């Protein structure tokens, strides 16, 4: 067991969640900057949270792909377990969308590039379960990174012991089947649904579902059908992209693209076809 304060200089806090904090740190031996994630030290670690934290480590160790930060030092035996990751310099997709002058199709292209990464994650047998604009970082060269696998899982596995009744993820991006059955097997189609939510908000400027209370939002996600995204925009949006959005948001997982690789391929083909049909295309 090693106290991370003995190994790293702690700088600013990069983020926090219900069970863990993320810091920017500097390795005192190598001088390298890292991101360090540690279970929150202001409370006694919950056994279920410890199990989910250990599962996140297992997931990150299994993912050695571009667009996912690599894991480095690990200590799961410490009172407050921790691990370090590559430090990604960039802004969240949320901040990028709010502060850049990207047009709608340029935003969609960023999501297509992100979906390629998620497709590789699915190919490795992992479901993220919390895809949203704040868990996607955009690097200095406009390259996306998928981060925070804190509620991730391996495909077709059940939650860790004690977590069967936990509804993990962010409500607005949760698929109907995850709301209906949190303890069910994990499938990539849940991530495809979340990608569909992000795409819908890019195209329409609003979320597919909203509610005055969590219970109302639950019900609308489980039973509702959002208007097509082009309903809310004056600009021309390719019909094929809107069709893909609605397929990704299907209440039935079998009606969605089966994984993010298929979703990304369909989205890229739609963008390429649209560009080729523009009047100034060569």
C-alpha cells in the first residue's frame, strides 16, 4: 500500500464524481504529468464503490487503443484506492460545442470520430455506460478521447456483487432497457443509445426527452418517441443522419445499430455522401 502523496505532487482537481476525485499530478521520480483518480477521502469507501473502482481498473487494463487514456500505476489495497492515467490536454465536448464556431455537420463529424473509438471499445468487449459530452475530451488537434469508465462493464456480464440494483450512468443518456432493468446483462446497444442522444442534441439543439422530475423523465424515456430532430432546425440536415439518429434512439435495442462501429460507419457514410452531393464538390 502506498499513499499517492508520497509519489506525486498534487496540482489542480480535474473532476469529481459520487465516489472518486481526479487530480492532475506530477510524478516526483520521472517528472511526468498524469491524471490520478482516487476514491474520495472525505468518506469511508463503500464496498460496492470499491468493486466498481476495481472493475474500472480491469477495464482500462484491457483497453490499449487510440482515444482511451492508458492506465499506469495502480494501488487497490490502499485505504482509498487510486490509479494514474495519461493526462489529456483538451476540453470536454460539451465545452467545445458551447465555445467553438463549429457548424452542425462539423459537430457531427466530431461525434463520428468519437464513435470510431467507442466501436473499438465495444470490439474489446467493454460497454462504457456513461457516454455524454462531458466524458468526451477534444484534444489540441481536434482528436477525441473517451474518458471515465467508472460505471463501465464487460459485455454480457452482470454488475459486481451488491451493485445489481444500482442504476448507473447519467439519466438523460440512459437507454430504456437500463432504466427498466439495471441488473440486466450489459450490451453495446446501450452506448449506441447514448450516442444517439448526443447526435439528437447536436441536430436539434435540445435533448430528445425532458421532464420536471426524474420519474417523469424515466417514463418518457421508457415510453416516449421524440420528434425527428430536423423538426427544430431551419438548416438542411441530411435525412440519412436524422434516420440514423432515430434508429439509435429506438426503444427496442434490436432496432438500433448493434454496436458503435456500425453506428460510426453509417454516420461517416452519410457525411461523405452529403459532402459529395454539394454543388461545389469536385
